[in-house]
């Protein structure tokens, strides 16, 4: 059973810039643990606090699901929410 958790914490994120300029997260550190991206589902843009951010729904290799937000203007990444299989975050 998965539990949805609202997080809204800044995270350090490694990315890959694709030849067409798209940015794709490859891993991020949350609560002293590196989470590796296994698959990127959908991505979209939305306004958060008046800023346009890029949102990524990702599946980590540990089978947990995360929503990452990227503010390109400040080059800042935020883990917005998580769907955790194990309740240990």
C-alpha cells in the first residue's frame, strides 16, 4: 500500500540535459538518501507562488513515486510530494 506524503523540501538534484535541451532529473538526495530515477512519467509546467516551474512525476528504482519541481530561474529543485511504499522516509 502506498502512502501519499506532502513534502515541499529543497533537494539536491543531478540532471541530464538532452540534445534537444530538455532537462531530465537522474537522481536526488532527500533526507540523506540518494534516490535514483528509474523512469520519468509525465512532466508539465504550473505556476507556484507566481513562478513558472517544471514538474516531473518520477518512479525511483526503489518503486516509490515522487513529484519534483524545478524553478529554472533560480535553478532550484523541490520535492513536492511522495507516494511511499515503505513508510520509512
